């Protein structure tokens, strides 16, 4: 899909954030009677919320961040249950390091990042046989041909003012003219799964032909955090006032201010920054009074939330090639266990990370951990032989079932466009301000897009205050 710092700094930073969060937990039950009027409430301690809060605090605003989880970070989540092996369960990469604010934060906090070379991969066919470089090149050329024809089809339909269709319908039309055999079709489906569906966290049936790839990309390649992405949010949290375990139930707003009702009390402020993920906005678990404007509701309905799930497997030792960055598999059924990130390449630990997106990624959420591990081991034994050992441990995500996320990140289905991202970003009566990756029309589905959106809304609030 579109994956050594100073020990003294790490220990100091973690200690400070741990103390802050502990303090937040002890003070989390607050009512309007107990608390004076704040300047700004930020709902959500993900990267967008932390960005907005830190920017506003730097401008002298009093800010409180309300977070429903028992941790900060939102969809940046590093599982540290395996000693010495941090596992990024959500965001993994800085996508495009050049002029990327996350790159700047990594430098500021003295964090190590390592590049991912997507061309460094081994590809196995459905029988578990390794394909030659020439065979891989042929698969890549065929996929590139489909992408080029998609672009031509889009331009011709746009010129003829025809309505939008799904990427699946468009690709099906192209494939019918290619006369592919069964194996060539499986190879093309592998490319579609790993290059498109993993990138956008959904099936091609739910991607707009006109707008699926209209987001802007940053240059410079992708880098990940061998010591965990959560170091970024810990550093950004700084000395912010963050209240954990505050599950927002209702947001009431008027020209006099904002009141936020959580499971633990009420909070009042002049304004609020809403960084709820699109999946949460779509499921309606947070009530707005009065209801949000129709244009914003339509945007929430128009955009969709995708799912990209991860399965980490830890073995006693590495039994696969350690040098490639990626290990890929052409499955009979499109997108089933087709891509593995070789964590051993980055950490020298015997760990593999498997990805599944869209329909299959959602379907396995209903399975038990052992059932999921059994499925992935069938694929790995087909590739590496029946004698490979069972994993010692595993860690599995279920982002679609997460009540605080409702999915992994947003995408543009047929009929939707960047205008919907803009509508979702629009303030409501200069009291409610919206941030998050699903409000970024240029960089949706990225950490840097979410970060910039938080800064954007902070600037908007500051500008508005100066005018009044």
C-alpha cells in the first residue's frame, strides 16, 4: 500500500509523558461546575489533535485535549508488549520525507528513521515458487499498462461529461480487451491488491475512477521508525493538558460557545477543534446539537473509511531471506496475504508483518487470533516449506471494529471528490473547527496530512480571534 536516537532523550521524554498522562487520569472527572471556561477544547489526541493543541498553546491559548482512549496517538499506536520489539499497529511510514513535517519532528526529537525500498522484494507465485526478475518485470509492465489505460479512459469520460464509475468497472473493461489467461489475471490482481488496495485501504470497487489518486504526494521516499512511531506523538504532547478516558457523547454549540459532554462530565469552551476520524463521524456515536450543516453531513456520507489490518508474527529465528524489504505472494484470491514487510531487515528481530485490506481485511476481524495465524501460516508454509515453526507470538489489528476509529483511513469512492474533503474541513459558525486526515484534500490518509490539518485549524482560530 501506498511503510539510534539519544537514550537520554528517550528516557526523559517517556518519563515526562508518562507523568503527564498519569496526572490526566487522576483528574479526568471534571464538570462545568469544577472548571472555568477554556479557550479551546480539542477532541481527540491523535496527531491532528496534538498538532492543533500544541499550535494553539504556543499562541497563548488555554487548551484541553479530550481523548476517549486510555492512550494518546489515535491511529498512531505502537504496541510495546514484546520486549525490545516495538510494533507499529497503525501508521508505519513517513510518506515522502522531503518537506514533510513528520520528518522535521523526527529530527527535532532525535529519532531514527530507516528507508523502505519497495523495489527490494521477492515475489512468490501461487505454488510458492520464487519468480525471476524477468517475470516480475513482465508483471510490472502489465500493471503499468493498465494504469495508463485507466488514465486515458478517465480523460475521455471526463471530456464526454460521463458520470463517475468505480475503478473495478473501469479495470474490468480494460481487462476484457487484454485476453489474459488465468495466471496472468492472478498476477494482475496481485499488483492491484498491493499497489492500489493496500495503498487506499479498500477494494477497487469502492474507489472513484475520476478521483481515486488525486491526492498530492511528497518526494523523497518513505521511511519508518524502528523504535516506534509513538515517539512522535509523545514528543508532540509536550506539556499539553490531556484528559484520557473521556468518551465524547455530545457537542452542543451556539454563538456563545461550546459544551462537550463525555462519559465523565461536561466541558465548556469558546471553541472546539473536532478531530474525530471519519469512521466515527459516519457511525453517529457523537451527537451534534444543533445538527451539523447539510453540506458537511453530505461530505461525511460521500467519503468512505477503509481498512488495512496488520498481523505481526514473531518466530524463534529468521527462516526467510533477510535482505529484501518485502516478501510478496500471488494468491489465488486477490489480496489474501499478498504482502509482508520484513521487519528483520530493520530491527534484526525474527518478525514478519502481513497486510490485508478491504473486504478480506475486514472479514478476518471476525476470526479468532489463532484462526488468523493458521491462515497466514498456510501461506508461509507453501512458500518456505511445511517444516517451518509456529510463531512464538503474534499481534493483530482490527481497525474496522475499533469504536474510536471505525477503520484505518479515508478514501474517495465513486461520486465523491476533493470537494467533499474541503466541505468536511469547513468550520461551523466559527465555533466548531474540523481537523484530521479526512479533512485534507491534498494529503488525505497520511500522518502529515493530519498534522497539517491541525495546524491549519489552529491558524484559523488565531486569525478569527484577531478579527474579533
